[in-house]
C-alpha cells in the first residue's frame, strides 16, 4: 500500500485503529469495473459483474468485530444487492451519483464521526466522500486524480483484493489480525 504524503504509515495505522464503518463504491472497487450484459431466458439483457471472494470473506470478518460496511454506487444492479446481502452490509445505496447526502445519512445512522469512517473509491464521483472520511483509499486501478486525492493507494486493483487489503490494514491496526489468524490455525 502506498501512503500519500503528508500522512505517514504510522499515522495511517493510528487512524485505521478507530475505523467503525467501511464504505465503498462498487464498480472498480468491489469489481474490476467491467459490466457483463447477458440475455436472460426471455432475451432481455441482464447485467452481472464479478466480485472477489477474498474481499467477500474479509467483509464478513468485519461483521464479527462490529465494524459496519456499506456501498454507495452510481449504478443500480441486482448483483450488487445480492453481494451486499451475502457479506452482511448495513447500507446499500445504488443509483446515486451525488453521494454526500448518503454519507451524511450513514454518519447519523451509525452514530459515528466522519473521522471514524474509511472509504474506498476509484472515480471522480468518489472524491467528495474521500475528502470527508477519516481515511480514504483508491485501488491501484483508480483514476490518477483519485489516487492523488486518497489517503493511500492499494497495491491490488479493484475486484482483485483491494478491499481485502484495506480490511487487513484496519484489522491489524485494531490489534485483531493475530486473533483472526489463530482462529484459522495460521502460524504467526
């Protein structure tokens, strides 16, 4: 993970230790950004997308530690709704290019300060939320302008473990990673 100045890696971990909510965009973050249009049995076109399984299990881990998650996406997709259900997300907002009111709603509903929220985004519409969240991350495949606006840039691309990378950082910063490794009998 590349930390953008002036933040240091040490300060990144200090802030991450206080994250109570992880929000993210969908296309380009939870997916690689590709949209697949396939015909259903009637010939009508249906949109589908691919999600990373390692991102998925990491999102489930956050629920164990009472860290809430959610998506704010400009596109509407039944695939996103189902994926959010599978991984236990608290908020699923779709079809919204204007994201600030939804961010403010989540802050109020979660009863947290914006500084306790981390956000992962890849495109220009995400920067307004990135500037309001305590931490912001851009996947390796994010727009250059978004990468410069983020607190840090993941080594992984969206749809290929970027969200997992952020979650591991949060769990390590909160001192929970070794407990998780022990649960799975992974040698430390």
